[in-house]
C-alpha cells in the first residue's frame, strides 16, 4: 500500500473513532433541554391581586323572595382591595398540574341614598348601613401540551423563542359570604360554597429564557336542582427572570362568577366579577 493510501486509511479510522466516541458521549449525556424535560419542575408565584368586586346579591329571608341588589350602588362594596393571590405549576415533559387561589374581603359603612331591602333587612333613606363581602376561590387543573414550537437554539441551552399551547381540565371551588343591614340592627347574611368543573387553554411564549408572556382562558359551570354555579377566567401576565430561579411577574386577571341556591324566601344568589392587576415574585425549581 502506498504511503498516501496508508495516510488516508489512518485518517478515516481516526475520523470514525472520533465519531463513535462523540456518539457514545452524547448517548451518555443527553442535551440540556432533553435532561430538563425528563425531570419535574416547579414554578411558584406568591403575590397580591388589587381587585374590585362588582355584582348583584340576593339574600334569603325576604317574604316571597327578594330582588337582587347591586353591591356597589347600595353599599360601596365595589372598591378595590389588595388581596392575597398565588399560583403554582408543576411540569414534566408535556404534562402539567396547576393551582391558583385568591381571597377577597371587603367591609363598608355607608349612608343609604334611597329606601331598600335585602333579605330580612330593610332601610330608609339616610340610614347608616354596614355590609361585608368575603370570597375565596381555589382551582386545580391538569394539562397536556398540544403544541411546542421552538426556534433558534441558544449556546447556553434553551431557545430564543418558544411557544407552548396547553389544554387544561380541572375544577374550581369558591365560597361567597355576604351580609348587609342597618348598623346596630340585626343584619341579613348567608354563605354559599360552590364547586364546578373547568376546561381551558394556556399559551406561553418564552423569550431567551428570561422573559415570558402567559395568556390563559378557562371556564365552567354546574347546574343542580338546589345549587348552581359558573365561572369564566381571563389571565394575562408577564414574567421577567433576571436570574434563572428568581423573577417577578405582573398581569391582569378578570373572573366572572356566580352561585345560586334555594328558591323563594330561601333564595341566595351572587352574580358578579372581580377584575384588577396582580403582581408578585416567581420561584423556579
């Protein structure tokens, strides 16, 4: 064999050996994205929600059934309040489990601008009124990623742009506790717990692993003979992560909800909405 042929053969052997070694190394050490996808990750978002509640309220106790009262016009209960708010998402590959919760409490004193009634309480124009509204809600959903589109891989891992579209299904539990009446007199009050199923979608856009935009839509309801409820949710937010595991988030949430139970004198109904800005910190593990 000539020297040139021996050199070419040796080069080919070295090239194949290097290729097999590289392939073996890749098999033993998966790419960063693949390794990341194979383990569970948790994102937690404790924060606050500056929310105002509006709607119509009917309380039990009125002979023959009462008429709904606007909680803002009658009692000023639609003024925004800083309320606790939290989210968490657990992911592995295409699967996720998500939870979200909030609490709202408002207690107001006002002067009646006109005569009115709610439940078994009645008042005249000029009477001093006191009313309260407390609402808490928790929703839990499981999801699966239908679309995962990635563009422009980065040297440090991840992508310059990543879109994910998740399908969600789960349930919401919420409670409404309301009371109203003339100060120094017995007030009318009631509380009602509601549960209904939910379906929804979540769109997430990640930019350079540092900034994310999330849009989530969900809704559901349940109608039973003695209790019915519904809820529709719109959440739009953004996250900025100056370091990989800690960041901040801000967004806007609007929830439209209602619960109804009983008939006639025993009727309870709340139908309204809560809307406002939310913000907090982000922790990723």
